[in-house]
C-alpha cells in the first residue's frame, strides 16, 4: 500500500513539474487548504454544539445549574484521558504552537496535530471550558497545510504561506469575514504582504467562506444589524473606551500569565487538572455566563438584552436596579480571564479569541450603561455600538492586531458606518497596551525565548536560522592536564585550524589556545614537559550556549568581541565552534530563501 502511494505521488509530482508552475500550484493547493480549513471549522463547531445539546437534554435540564459545577471537570478529565491513552503526545496550545513551528521547526507540524484539537477542543468547550474554538481550528488547518506541503515537497517559504492560508481559511469560515481573515493571517503570522502571498491568502479565505455558506447559508456567529449611526459628538466617549480597553487588555495579559505560572508549580498533571477544574466549576456555578465560548452572551449584549446575557444568578431579585447590572457586567470582565486560564492550565484545548470578544463586549456594554445612567452626561450613547466597538478595542490590545479588530467588526456589521470609532478605539487601545505589553498573548513566550518572527526581515532571517547547522566540529580539543609536547603532537600536527578548545576530563569547556600564543615556544623542546596547557590557555572572548542563545544574541556576541570563531557549549560541555564567515554565508542563504 505504501509503495503504491509513493508511486502515485511520484507520478503526480512529475506531472505537476511538467504542467504547472510553482505559483499555479500554490493557487490550487491554497484553495484546497481553504476548503479543508472550512470543513475543520464546521466539524469542530458542530461537535461542540452536539455535546452542548446532549448536556442540556431532559436528563440534566432540571438540575442544570448544579451541573455547571461538575461538567467542566468531566470534560477536562475526558481530554486528559484522550491525551494519555489515545494521542499519547503533548499538545501545545493552538496559535502559539503554530508560531513556534514556523520559527523553530521550519513550518513542520506533527501529523497528530491534524486531529488532536479536532478531538479535544469540542469536548473542552462543549462541557463548559471557558475558551474559544478559533485557535484549535487554526491549529488543525495549519497542521494539515504543513503536512500537505511536505507531501508535495514544497520549501519552507511555501509551507509558511500555506499555514497562513489555513489560518485565514479558519477565521474566514468561522466569522464569514474573508477580508479580516486575510489581515489576521498577515498580522498574527507576520506574513509579507506581497502579490505572491496575497493571492493564495485570498483564494483560501474565499474557499473557506464558500464552504461555510454551503453548510450554514448566510447564518453567522455574531448576527448584528447596525441601527444607531455614528455621530461626531461621540468621539470623546470612544477615546475613553479606547483607554478603558487598554487597561482591560493589560489586565487580561498579566492575569493570564500570572495564573499560568502559578498553576505550573503543580507538577502532577492530574492534581493540576482537579485543582483547576474545581476552581473553574466553582466560578461557572456562581457566574453561569462564563460557561463555554460565550457567544450567546455576546449576541444578547449586542441586542441589548443584558438580562438574558446575565442569565439566572444569585442577584436575580435585584436586576431591576441598573447599577446591579453594571456591577455584574464588570464581574464578567474581571472573572472571564480566570475561567479561561484555569481551563487552559487544567489541560483543556482552546484559545483566547472568543474570551477576548466576550470580555470586550461586556466591557463596552458596561461602559455605555455607566455613561447613560451616571447623570453627568446629557448625551445618550448607543449601547449596542459601544458593545461592538468594545470587542475591537480589546482585540487590538490583547492580540496586538488592530487591523484585524477593525475589519472584523466592520465585516460583521456589513458596512463601514462604524469605521471611524473602530479606528479611534482600536488605535488608542493598541498604542497604550503595546507600551506596557510589547508582545501579545500569542507571542509573549516566543519573544522571551527569541523565537518570534516579525515583519522585520533581518529579525525573521536570524530567527529562522538553525544554529546546529553552522556549528563546526573539526577542531581538536586539548585536555587541561596536557603539556606543551602533547599540544604540539596531538593538536598542532594533526589540526588544520589555528585555535584549540581546552576541556577537562568531563568535556567541560575550560578555555582556548591560539596558535599565535605558542608560536614563539612551539619549537623549543626543552619546554615540552615544563609548560602546561593551563599556563598557555586563555578565556574565550565569548561563549555561545546552544540551549539559550539565539542567532540575534550570537550576532551581538561576534560584534562586541570582534572574534572570528566562538566556542559553543551545551550544559557547559564543549560542542564545537561557530565561525563568523560560515554564519554570514548561512544568513545570506536564508535571506534568499525567505525572500523568494
């Protein structure tokens, strides 16, 4: 069977090379990936809804509030069992995992990633996990795109582009917003905006949205009809909303990473699952709107049905008081990030896109109600408009994707009537947030490790370069207890290099000996026994640690030390040397590859 498959693939590749140019083939496969991403989005969404319908059936409906507490724990336990006994692999979270694959694994994603999120994300969200389905859909489509590109022997640049096509297709299918989906792929995955990349992204996005139309028709996840027109007198309020969105974005990011770090101290996976699951269940029991993705809550807020959005809670008797409603909406903003992070920390599979939109809608709605009821301002602002623009403000801040936020909301409203307030709020939120949080939730960990790709071409090339491929190992190491005679006979005579690493008995790197250091005494045999290695060695001007140093840091070390060769260590042990000339050659080759 495998032989037949290889034979078929060889025939297809031969036909492709004769009949299709590389660009033509990219157009075809981008359409296929868009279709697949659309199917993935439909499948994940339908599986999630199927689970939710089962859990809201006659068996549980009478006791459903009580089951808010236990359902999330059951879902997280099922996901844990699937990972442990079915997938048997550790799965990284959605979009950060995809970005890591692009920057450090040449866009290669493991085959199990094509179905891992497809199995686990619907269970996580269906049972009440407070995360979104967008990131798992993107990760599934990206993995399929990566593996298809490997199957058809495409290079790294094409593989990265197809991963971007999968991301665009997934977002386009979920929101029926093809333009915003393209911008999302460019902003989040740092793709170059050229004709070569734009056409495949466009084709994938259109292919995916047509797939979504086939299954759902014109139905969209956030139906909205704009009723209140934007007026110039509302500009100050949108400025205030942008500032508030920035504050909430910083809160979201810092609480997320603080809580993730805190829960990571629990080493046992099952104990962490139980601890986080019970805390999550407790939060959802007291705040039912935090159950699941939360798009039903967002839709109710957009329709100004805040009573429906808040659902049944302990304060039902007081909901006639608008200030109680405002406080409860503030509670949704404050506690949503706790519910989301606990779900992820417990091992649930999902993303932050839907939680960001949830928090943004609650924030915008709360802000509008506050302005309209405080009694200071005479002007009454549109609650639904501010609910919508609030989502854009938080997306711009948390995701560092202001253009995605603007165009997504614009497409959801089927027009550009709110374009000016969207630009005002998103720009202010992004500018303030980026001042305090230079990286988004998606990219924070990658940036801290030096693995983040950006639109900076030089930075991208350095990030994509593989350190191990530029390490030279044809240097003869000398042991520290050797004498000058050993250096000459075991090192200088046998080596074509003019530098020698010095190691101890455990191969720990101790220093270097330069040929110039011993040139004046190397022919004096009387000194062969007297002079020891430790007498003539010196410290290396800089040392490269293969586990912690990235190419940008290595370049800096070469520049500051003015050295031509620097030693490489791993856990303190000698590995080899990196030469400036070989590194610059590798840089040039990677630059050509990236820009082709």
